[in-house]
């Protein structure tokens, strides 16, 4: 109950008791005075109400104090949460950095692996090439002109390429017995030899040249008026892969061959360069 309420109570009490006062001396008088016992009673009630109100105020103050305390706690907790959040954020950042560096590491490893694979495949190719070298770069051939009969070659109006049909050896298949042409399979120094034979009668001569790619390099030459004649020549020459070497019978010249194989063309790879 508030203070205004007490005042109303006080006033109404004084009117209520006005003129109805019982005093000790006798029956009730008609006086307008407030009886002291009534005032006492009102004051006692007021005092009791006031002290009840004080208790209530104390309670409220205690409540406010508790709320303030709680608020302080919450603020502190909030502060602590903020700190924790910052720490978590920092931790998160650190983890991100670590993941980044791991990813980078991964990339570096991938690159290294790629390099290894490349170098491994290069090595494989080298090994393959070396193995290849061993089988292909063994080059040697010898061939004679005729296979199974006696035959004269020339005289003709032009230089003609001789096709040595009787193959004695053709290691590496660089010599072609269909065309008479030797094709270098690899850059290197090669040695070639040609030998010719002729049965002379009349005014013939026997002349052949070793030709490299259309250029006469060396010539075997024999002129007789009668009887047998033979000649030879040879060369060591640097060839590029694909270069061709063959024997050309000169225009108007003549040679003779039979199964004794007196006309031969030979070539060997000495070494690659
Ligand atoms: C020689 O002739 C062959 C076949 O025509 C050709 O492949 C090669 O390049 C020629 N070599 C040179 C040095 O001209």
C-alpha cells in the first residue's frame, strides 16, 4: 500500500470515529474530538504498513543488486566469449595457412614427380635407342653382279647404275639388290669397295665409279686391247642418314661377270659420328 493510501485511511478513520469515542469515564460522548485510542490504532497500522513497505523496498533493492551482479557476470562472460572467439578465429587462420602450405607442398611434389617421370621416359628412350643402335647399326654388305649365268653389261649410250643381284651378305639391309643402291641408315663413316672384271676383245674399256648421291666419288678403270682385265677402287666416306651410294658403269664401257663373281660391290659402316 502506498503513502497516499495511508493518508486516505487515516482521514476516513478520523471521520469514522468522530463523535463515537468511548472513554473510560462513562458512556459515549457527543464530542467532535478524535479518540486517542483510534489515533493510536491508525498510527500502529501505518507503522506496520511502512515497515512492510520498507521490507518490500529492501527486497526490491536486493533484487536490483542481484540483477546488477548478474549483468556484470553476463558482461564478463560476454568479454570472455569475445576473447574465445578471437582465439578461435586465429586458430582457424593458422589452420588455413597450414592447409595452404600443404597444398603448395603437394603441388611441389607433383612437379617433382612430373620431372621424375619425364627424366625416366627420357632414360627409357635412350635405353631403347641404345638397344636399337645395337641391332640396326651393324651394317655390312657384299654383292656380286650376277646370280646364276654369264652376262656382259654395256656398252650403253648413258651411264647406268649397276644392280648387284648376288647378295653375299647384307647385314642391316641397307643395300637394296633390286635397285643396286645402298642407303645409309645412320650418320657415320662408311667404307666402300668395288671390283670389276672384263673379257677384252676389240676396243672396249671397263670403267665404273662409286657414286654418292649423284656425284662420282672414285673410279676403277681398265683398258686393254685383248685378254682379261680387272680393276678396283675404294673409299671411306662420311654419310648422313639417307645418303645413297651405288656403282655406275660409264657410258660405252663394258664389264663381264659369271658365277665366279668377279664383279663385286661391298660396303661397311666403320663407326657412327
Ligand atoms: C642424298 O639423297 C637422298 C635421296 O634422294 C636424300 O634423302 C638425301 O638428303 C641426300 N643427301 C644429301 C647430302 O644431299
